[in-house]
């Protein structure tokens, strides 16, 4: 980790050290493993932005068996990164998650299909096997299929859902006609494995009108009644957004910071630099504050699922707040 510049260190010392205050601890649970998808947080840590805010931040990587909602429900994190469909579904089931910031403005989710599987348009989905991520990632897909009127139970006129692992093997091995991918990750794994863009048909959720918000910051509603917690989250969001904008402006350096924090050694320089470039497209245009119109669009998509919607009632404005970002940005 890089140290604060002298000026920043003096500022931090003046603001906090001089008062004899210990740094406030914050635990952040990521939605997935250490990669450029979370570069802004690693940059904020590496560049001393958290330290400047008198924060001691622990970043906990995720994984295939880690659901952020379960982690925060069990007291394992102060704040988690989750997709809004998962967060709102959890809220309706009784876990009162609240969106306090939305660094990602656009969706990177896609369904990537093989042309030789006979898929050219959504009308070709029935009768096909489609790979879908679960652990809360299935909700945008289920909402989309519901809007198309396509059953997901394998019945006549419907699709067979393959519970997809977090790899692209089902497409490569022709076990599925289509699989779930992200613009910044799995799509490029397919390309690196030997298939060309000409071999594929890609359906971006943004283009299908069913895009939902991804990678927002969520806390438990009850904690927002604690002024000290709100102050801590305000400083956390301010430093994190500073990290995200630094990452957008310095994508290669940000990718290197991510690699420095990858304890598994599983990531490669080429893949992380490419991923950071794609991630920057998704965070561009966001200052961290949730756009209410984007929230309503996501809710509308989740409610319009026919007889089996992802959520059954509008969650109301209590599912998000501008209090943190208003204080952080001003």
C-alpha cells in the first residue's frame, strides 16, 4: 500500500491525529473476488483516501458461495456491494437493506449465445438451455423472461435453466445455447477461449430495456438511525468515490493496484487492464448519488414479471437515501 503524501498526511494528522482519535473501522463485503470490478475501493485504500477520512477499511473479497445480504445480516460487514434486484428481493423478504450510494450508472450484464445454437433473437430462446447465475444474480434474468412470457421451468414453449457456475464452460462445451456474462469479464473469457465475436450473439440487458442497477452500496436501515454510523458512511462514500474517479482517470494504474491486492494470484495483468477499461464505462456519469429515475426503472422491471415477479410490491423511497451522498459530495 502506498503511503499518504506529506500534505495529505499532515491534513489527516491535523483533522484526526491531533484529536487523539483512533481510526473508525469499516468492513466492506464485495460481491465477488478481488478484481477491477471493485477497483475504486482498492484505489481508495492504496492512495490513502480512506486514511485521510480517518477510516480503517477492511475489504472482504466475495466468492461463489458468499451472498452479501447474508454476510451483513450476520454482522460480518458494515456495508456491502450488491445488485439492486438482489437487495430489493432481500428487503421484501425481511432484511431491510438501504442503498446509500450507486457508483455504477450502467449495467454490464449480458446473455451471450452461440450462433450455431440457433439463437438470433429472443424469440429463439424457447426450447433452449440458458446458463443463469444464482445467489441473487438470477433476478434480472427471471424478470426478463417473465416480461417475454417465456416459462423458465423447462416446459413446452419455455427454456431450461442451467444453474451456471462462475465460468463459461457451458457455452464452450455446448451444454447451453447461451450463458450469463458481464461486459467486463466472462464475455472476454469466451473470446480468450477461442470463439470470435462473429461466432456469438450478445443480448445486453441495457438494450433489451430490462437493465437493473448493479454494484450499489447497501447498509442495514436500522444503522442509519445512528449519527456516528451515518458520519462514518459519509466519509467512506466520499473516499470511495474519490477512488472511483481516480480509477477512471488512471485505468492501468488502478488495475495494477487491484493485482497487488489479489492474494490468490489468479488474475492477470492483461485481463484486469481490459476489465478496468470496461468498468470505467459503467461508473462514468455517476458521482455516487442514486438517480431516482434509475431506481424506478429497476423497480418497474422487477415488478413486471407477470405471475411470478421478482418483487410483489413497490419498496418505496425508504429503500434508498441521498442523505449519505448529499453530505459526502457537499
